[in-house]
C-alpha cells in the first residue's frame, strides 16, 4: 500500500502522513558534529526520498559549540492526491570534551520550531479533509563518538519535549476530528537514540544515520518510530 509521508524538522522535528493513516511525528536526523577543538567547523547535507536536511556546527571555544539545523519534508503525493509537507528549524548550544585523541564526548541543548500540513482531498471510508499546525521541541542530546582521519562512529540520544500548537483544518479520520485530537494530545516526552557512521576522506565523508524513536508519554500516538538518512559530511579546521 502506498503511504504518504509528511514531516516537520526543527533545526527538528518532522511529520509524516500516510494514505493508510495520519502520522504526526518522525525523528529528524541528529546533528552529531564530534567537535574537538576551537575553530572547527562541521557541515552535513542528508536526506532520503521524503526529506532534505542541512546541518552545521562550529566550535566557538575550546569546549563550547553551537549548531543549527533545517529540514524540508516534501514527499510525493499519492496518485489520489493525498499527501503533505513540512519544515523545521533548530538551534543548539553545547559542551564538548575530547576524552582521548580519538574519543569525544559532547552534549547540546536544543530548541526547534516547525510547521506541517496534511491533505486528504479524496474521501475514503469517510476519511477526508486537511490539517495544519505548528510545533515546538525542547531537548538535550548527549553523544560519544570515536573518530579517525577517515572514519567515525557515534552513539547519541535525544531526550525532548514536543508540543503542538494552533492546529486547524477539517480532517476526519476514523470518525475522529483530528484537529480536536491534536488539541487534546498536544504534549509528549520523546527518547530518540541514534547511530551515526561516517567513512571517507579526512574532510569529506559519507554519512549514514539510523534513528529510533520512543514516545514515553503515549506509545500509541500516531508517529513514525524510525528514520534512515544518508548524506555527505564536511569537516573543516
């Protein structure tokens, strides 16, 4: 069955909608720069068939880094016109500490803002209409990684609070007004561990990240629970 995905990223967050059922969240790619010295710059362009994300990080001090992320979600509509889109921007401030020459620990506080829209123009068993809204996400993301000249691997985990705001529209699904549904289910705690692998040259590497999402507030909430993204990572010193 073809599924339509819509997502929102906050520099985070992301929304998905499928033809089978609406989904209101999917983990976005985590920015794991593994900074280790003042002046270091880390840039990443990643995505998959449904989204494009740009990420950047800069070490403003010997142990302090800043980051910014932006994502656009533009999955292809189904043949019947059902689909959606979204976007997200996210900023972060963090601390990094080289443990050894190759091992780095870091943690970032994150704030993200995003928006989404879903549309079901074709009535199917009474499911039709559209919905749109905004979201805010606050989180903390610690990680530890091992890096060499041509390879790095990192484990990270994002703990965040997700909030929906100002949903509007007329989408009905399973005989439930989805605007009312999101107003009544507008705040969640999320845990999202991720594995990031990079391989290539000293300054340019191929990146692969697998993210798993857990809704600690409501395990039945309409959301995607995993994300696989691939892209290019640039490191400049």
